[in-house]
């Protein structure tokens, strides 16, 4: 039932009915995907997966971050892994997953292979992301809390849907692609903190693209692999949320996507946004900072006294001190081992208390700063609050420029905004110059 | 803990301590794998996956059934799928999975790529199969009954172990390959009856080989991905059978592997063996045949009146009638749509009763034939009973000859028995002539 409805949606929606603002958001997510991918191209995990694929060689179907062209299935694996390597890509909190890294990585590879138009690529991206979030919500919190990484699991369904759309499939074949990827989709949260996390995004992209390619060639799977008895949902602690498809095709859950404006764990972003928006005293006047967050984040990003840059990215105390001392939390290089021993930072982070409140939304944080003279400043931020499209665009362009340089960021945006041919975008993301 | 023990076993076992008879069994499983793979090369699922991989092209690292050379990762996918396409390959009942299709497909591809010796390939095959069965037993019946296809899941761990061995990894890296494949392994039983079933074997081979390749290049995953909290076992209904590693390195659970001597569902084989071993009256004298089996098989292979050759492969009544009427149940072509409407067969199958008994072993069947004159013949067979190695060899060689012809079967056996270079075996399995 869910497969049939999603397949009909993906195959048959009238693209002209998609709101302009939603398509603009797709373009912004693609820009963000491209920028974080280029910035991540030299990460060890990106090099390892890319080198394996380059060693295989093969048909020059699609470009990859860091340079090279290869078969689309391999390119999806490489680009999915690379664009998630920095963990700086977009997130959707309805299911808690990173949709673009799985979907855009598959879509660009497939679009290059097929010579699809830039506009079709963008529509496929939207439909794929929408599918992955809807499937993720259907799988639900039980799925996520049991240990599955929605980026890898729901992401594979989104990638399959997007590639099926690019292949021009009717609903039966789109459904078959979704049914087939049900036996292939995987990804565990127990890989978090290792190279396995970005790899989960890569396998999602590659698995989804492979499923679509095989169905295109006549593969006949159990097309209800997602919701069948002992299908993916049943076997992967799926909740079967009956409201997952509410408003499908009318309401775009994609619109609620969150982009990262800080180069750290998304669980810390509401805190940083609250700090940015409040009247902050000079660091020297701060007696105490009290952060109140949902308890689910304690196991994710509450390292108390990290001593590595990576650890800092998962530390409320660290990023709070950084923000109050004026360190740029949007910049990758700010999160250094060195900063973790900076005496000023260390002294300030000791004054940060992290508390929890079950009643607070998972996307929100309250921040209270108590000055030495007793003055209190209170602020709160919820990532779920809409950002004006124009503001989001400004911030994402600035982020892209800071990651890959003004020139390259402008070039990427121009290609995306004008819906240039996928191969042109592919050539630019595979650059080795920034 | 299980990962560490398995990794130590795979990396450090002294190959000279492996019993000769066990290595001979490995050779027989390789022969069987090659013969069923060659026989399956034109199945639609085999063509589809092979054509996708051939379209990708790439480095000529390994041969595939049906012709072609390609990168090892793709060859493993193609050969795993192809050798399971007919469902005529070996089975291990301790975990209920098909170990050779996942492991040998990965091993041959990796061995060709590396230029490994034939002997090292055979040892890696044994260690991989032993690992997959041990992991499968550790995952247990809860895993299988929940809907996971051990051929795909446990098989991926076996393929990873075998490839890691071929790469000469120490135990740390073997463990890392097992840990990495934990986030990639997949395969659902809800694909049974579709092309998705053999595909599960292909993805197991490819996933395992990929994990080993990536670790070789420096990939650092959560090396305890199998048994970590929210690792593969936790998230995939694993039972965590504490006895799974009993006698590891001393007792070879591989030795209990079952080879198929009938081209139908393995659940029917004990029945056919019992029939073959008993004093059977002419079909015309048969009043009634009573088959008594474990109830778990009722949902698997008890189609009452199938009308297709595929259905016949899952029907106690059909294969019993075929055996009593002298149709060769070892031959693929015997299972035809036509035979399902043969009046003699249809009349006889109506006289076959299938009953269940919880107390009977899952690998056993009792058969009772009642003649029209009241005479009764009773026999039983348990697939778990050892077959003499020499008898097994004779039957497997005959099976290979019937599948691919005398000449090719002899050539395959010669290459395997003399531990010829993997590329020589690869060339022969990729033949298009039988």
C-alpha cells in the first residue's frame, strides 16, 4: 500500500504543480551537497572509497568528488560517502536522516549516465528526497532507536525512487525498484564515530541506483518488499506510521529540511542559533551558561571535555565556549585539537552546564547565561522554525563560499540555478582546485 | 568477542592442520558451485545482473558465468546471483543458508584479482564458509524466522572473512572487515519465489569482498559491528547463540554441508532419498503414500497441485509422484509445466498425503507406501546422516556431468583437484559452451 502510493506519486506527479519555492529549496540543497562534497574530498574515507572505485575503472558515466569518472553505480557510492564525510550536509528531523547525500549522489550519477536534463534531475531529486523522508517516517522512531541509520536505510528507498523517475518508469516499475531495494538497504548507527557513518550514505545511493538499473533491465522482485509480511518494515523494527503519507503530493515534507550552518553535530545547532540570536555579555563576564536540551541528545553530543577537534563537534560545552569567545563555528578548521587545550576555551567550557527536559522539542534548546553580576539572559531556538527562503539562500551561499571559495561556489550556483546539464555539474564537482 | 575469535581463527589457523577430508569436501563444493553456476548462466536474473555489470565495464580482474571479465566486486555480484539462480547449490542446515554461493563467488573473484594460488583459494573458501555458518548459528533461528535470509546476511560475513584471508590480513584487519560488512549485509526471505532470492546471494558475495577491499585500503569501521550494542546481531533479531563457536578450528561445521541431488527445494530431498532407498511397488499398485515431515516445511514446499515447473519444485506430492513414476528428479528439465498436467502424474499425486510431526527432525522425513493389496512399505531418511565421502564425490560428479556435460565436468574437477590457478578456473566457468 505504501509502495503503491509512493510509486504512483513518483511516476505520475505533474512536475508543473511543484511549488517554485520548493524547487528553489532543492537547488539550495544541491548547492550545499556539492559544497560539502568538494570540501570533503580529501577525507580519508572519501579517498579510500574513491581509490577502490578508480582501481575498478569502467565506463565513464559519472563524475566523482576529488576527480575521476566511472560507472554510475560506483560514482553513487563514492559521492554519497564523500558528501557525508564531514557530516556537514542537510538533515531532516521528521525521521532523523540526511536525505541529500543519499539521493543527490544517486541522482547526479544516473542523470549524467542518461544525459537527462538539469530540470529533470532537480525534480527527481525532490521526489527522491520526499520518498526517503516519507519512508523514514513510516519506519519511524522505533526503527531509528533500534539502531538503524535512516540515512542508509530510508535513503536507499529515496535513491531508488529518484533513479526510477529519471529512467521514466511507470508506477509498476517504480514500485519494483522500491521492492527490490528492500532486500539491499542497510546501515547501522553503531558505525557512528567511524568511517562507517559516511559509508552508509554511499551504500544508500549505490543500492538505490542499482535497484533502479536492474528493474529497468527486467528484474522482477517482490514489489512489496517494503511492507510485505517479513518485508523491510517488519524485519527492521518499522513502526508502520499510518500518517507517513499524509498529504503526499500536496504537502512537501522536504520543505522542512534543515541545513547545517555550523560544522558540528546537528544536535548542537539549536544551541548555537540561540546563542547567536541573544544579547551576549563578553566572555569574561560569564559566570555560568545553562543549556537545556532533549535527553535524546545526551548520548549523541555531550562530550564534556573533548581533546580532539572531532570530539569538539560533539560537545555542547565546547561549542558554547567557542561561540562566546568568537570562534567561527561554521568553519571546519575551527574544530581543532589545539582549540581543545586553549586555556580560555577550557576555562569557559567548565562553566557550561547541560541539563535535559523531556518536554522540550528534540529540535529546540534553551540557553540561559548568568553574568557574574547576576544579570540573566535567556534565549531559545527551535530548528523547526521556518527560515525565510531568502535568508536560507544567503546563508547557504556564504557557507558554500567559505567551504570551496567564492568563485567555485558562484559557479556551482550558476549551474544549479540555470538547471545546466548534469554532466556540467559533474565536471565541476570533480574539480581538484578550490 | 565473536568477531575477535573468528578473526583470529581466519587470520592465524595453520592450514596444514586442516583435515584432508575437509579439504576434499571444499573441492566438491567448488565443483558443485561451478556446475550449478554454468547451468544457471542463462536464467533471466543471471542475464540481468551480468548485463548490468558488463555495461559498466572496468578492469579485467575476474571471470563470470556466461562470459566476461570485470572488476572483482562486480564479478562477485554476478557469480553469486548466477550460482544461486537455479537453487540447486549446497545448503547448511545448522543455520539454514547456502554458503558456497556467497563465499566461493567472492573468493574466486578475489583470488583471480590477486593472482592467489589454487590452494590458498580453497583454504580461504573453507574459512569463509566456516565463518558464515558460525555467524549464522550465532544469529540463530530467531534471525531466520524473523525474515532474514542467512545466505545474504551470514553469507556476507563469510565472504568478507574469506577475502580478508586471501589478502593475507592479520586478525585486526580481518575483524575490521567483519565489522564493516555488518553495516552492509542484508537479504530478506520475503524475496523468496522471485529473482530477489538469488540476488541475495550475489549481494552477500559482493558486500563481503567490498568490505575486505576497503579495509585493505585503510578503512576504519566499528570493528565490533557484529556484536556491538545495536550492532548487526542486536538489530537483526540475533539470538546470540553462545555455543556458535564451540570447537572453532577443531571441529569443522562445514563438514555437515548438504549437497542437492535433486533439482528442487531442499525441504523435499529427505523424501526423495527415502523413496530412492526403499523397496517400491510399481506405481500402478500404489493406493496411498503418506509423507511425514516437520511442520516448518509446510509453508515452504507443500504446494498441493502446482501447474508450473517452478511450483513442482516446491511440492511434496509432485516430486513423490515423479519419483514413483521414474522421472529423474535430479534433472532440471524434469520440472516442467507439461509434467504438471501429465494425467499419470496428476492421478498419482492425488494419492499422496502430507502429514506433520513436531518430533521429527527438520532434516528428516518418513515415507509410508500402502499398496492396493494392503502391503505397507516404510522408510525414513535424515539428510543429517553422513554420506560417505566417496559416495558424495560420485554423486556430485554425476550431477555436474548431467548439468554441464561429461567433458566440462571433468575439466572443472581436474582444475579443482589439482588446485590450478584461479584464473584457469575462472576461464572455464565463463565458458559459453557445454
